[in-house]
């Protein structure tokens, strides 16, 4: 890239840099984004297919979760990375709809590319898309329905259908609803922070269960401690139970072997006194973030106290929410009011694989789900499915709004957008119509993945929505257009609104790019010989000598 002054060239960019402009730049970006959308399109819907992802070290992930697929793919293109970002945003904000948002963004770009080839300027398209998205959100608010507790199981069932969780669908649906309700606090349901999902080896997915408390993937600190404590009074510490080091550097001079024994006895006595003071609080279980040394374990076992060490920060937070304990920083500073309660704390497991169960907590705000499976890949996929279902149930509890599923909202919005487009006389009308066409790709993909005739399905859905039947969507099991509310296929309103917002934002951003400047990749092999540590650009480093 260069300019001229008085006939002399002015170099602005390195000669090795590349520049792509105009329609070529737009075409490259759209192609990259569309490739990402096509990669996940076949996973959409209850009968979507799974992807097998193998990383550089041979680890395998089998899933049809859009966010997981995109997160595991080694994507380099900047426009393609935007698609990954909108999938992550969709997952964080709504919990589900990650595949739909990527497919929609890809189709918006695909339809825009056709308009650009026909001579419509990208600025007109982005304006039309923005108008269409605002209208789409208004339509969603209009067709949304107030949710009741009775619909929560249908919400979870819709999210779990078509995934590995199908093997125990009914029991997992009830588990999701019970779990999400139990951690509701101040009108919010924080799935990420308040639910601990643990894999248990052996058994079947049908054995997966909800624990009114926590399961921590650790064992008790010493075999002489009790394995089971009923009516547990739990202390949570962020300090260790060990001989404390001095704050400043110090040296202890030992002049005889007897003094070594005396020093050790004195250290043990200090630990013993602290544990004696601790025991007076009435605590019989300890969970600590730090370590417990041999002396500490000896005296804790002697007192019959169950102890677990090296708990991470997240585990401590969940323990506090589950048991009602307060984190204490001094072993001998624990009081009865700092203790949490549980009906049972017990170590269970086979061989070296042990876990600690904290059960029977009163009104716990942090709980656990135990997934049983003989295959780790199956357990991982069930965990992802449960996470999606828990999140959407939580979203409905928080917002109290739902819409029909099965592609019904997309068809309804598309139908109304086409009428809305006629109110604009400029080229924005073409963009609004293209937006409507892109929305219909969602039910079309669902139909294709179920092995149905997508064209016939879309025509049937359009006809029914034109007649005002706004909740009709695709029943993939019967292959017909049916009222989704009657058959219990429903989704949270937030999933659809976030889908519209994220897909539109990504499409508009990519469409506004008309110039791509790419610098040459450099590595250590590109460093010039004279660019050494002691000589750079004519500046000689001072000689400091060999010392």
C-alpha cells in the first residue's frame, strides 16, 4: 500500500502485507462465516447428528452442542471467530440456542451476499437488517406467553430431546426442574455457581440423581478419621492446620539430639492446643482450602473429627451456600455460630476412588448432580445436555416468559416481516425480505436433519401462519405442522431474543467490512542476524565484563 508525493512513492505498509478490498473482502468474510455455520447446521434439532472432535493429543469429544463444537475447533479466520463469539454469548446469556444463532447469522450473510451481487450496497442491507431485528424483537414480545411452574418440565424436555440424555428423559427432566427450583435465590437461578455436577463410574444414566447438598471429589485426610458423621457440624477454613512458619527469616540452633525431640513436642503441643480450642465449638467436620500436616491429622483423628483438605475456592463457596457455614481464617477462632449443618457427611467409593458426600442440608442454595455412566464420553455429553436444560429452566424461572418451539417463532416472525417490508419503498425492503428468508432456514434445517421434505414443511407452516395460527411448528416425530403448545414443545423467550440480537450484530459487523489488511506472519526465523541482545540498530550494549 503506497501513496505519492511529488512523484515519489510513500510506503505505508510493509511490502509483504496483503490487502483485500471491496466485494472480494466481503466475499472472503462471508465464506468463512458460512463455513462455520454449515459445520454445525447438521446438529440442529432433536434429530440432529453428532460431531466427533479429536484434538492434537488424541482426546475425543462426541457432541451435538454447538458451543462445544465451535470451542473445540481450531478456527483462525477473524470472521469465523465472530461466529464462535456469538455462540459463547448465546450460551452465557440464554443457556441454549447456540447452534441456531450461528445458523441464522450464516444465512443472514448468505442472503446479503446475494443482494450485494445484485447491486444492493452493504450499507442499505445493514440498515434493513437492523430494522428487521427491531421488528422481530417486538413480534417476539407480542407472541410470548406467561410461564407457569407446570411448563418447566416441558422446557427441560425440549432442551434434552435429541441428546444422549434421551436414554433417561423423564427422570432427568424431573431432576432438572427440582434442581433449578432448589437454588432459586432472590429471583435468580445461578446454575454455574450453585450446581456441582459429578461423574460417578459405573451404573446407568437412569441412576443419575439429585443430592440435597454437595458431592466433593476428594477423600478424607486420614484413614483413622471416621468415615461417616451424622448430624454434622461443619467448619469451613481458608487456612491450614499445620506448624506455622515465622513471618521473618529465623534460625533455630540445636546443640543436642534431645532438643530436636523437645522442639517437635512443642510444635505438636501448639497444634494440639489449637485443635482442643476448635473442638470446643462443637464442630465434627472440617473442610479446608489449605493443607493438614501429619501432626494435625493425628490430633484430628484422635478427636474423631472428619477432615478434608485442599478444597478449591469454588468448592468452599458451594459448601458455604449448601450448609450455611461461614469461612473462618483461624482454627482456634471457630465459634458455634460459624458452623454449617448437614444430616450426614460420609466418604464413599470403591478402591482408591473416593468422594465425600454432604447430604441432608436444610434449604441448600448449592446442590449436586451425580451422573452415572460406564463410558466417560457419554457422561460428558449428558453433563452438557443437563447444563443446557438447567439453564433454560432457570431462565424461565427468572423471566417467566416462553414461546412455542419447533421453528414456530421463526416462521411467525418471517410471515410478519414480509408484510412489514412493504411499508418501506427503498432497497431496505429487499434486506427485510432477505432477513425473513434467513429466519426460515431454522425450521428448514430441523426438517432436513429429520429426513423430511423441507420445502413441503415450510409451505405448510407458512400457510397456517398466514391464517393466524401463530403457535404452529414442526413436529419432527409425526412430520407434520402442529400446535407446539399442545404437544409441549416450548422454549424460553430469552433464547429467541438473544438469538436475534447476536446473529444480527455479527452479520451487520461483517457486512460493514470492505477492506482487509493482513500483515505477514513472523517468527524467530525472521529475526535478522544483527538484531541480537548486545547489538541492535547500531546501538552497542555496554561491556559489563565477565562477572
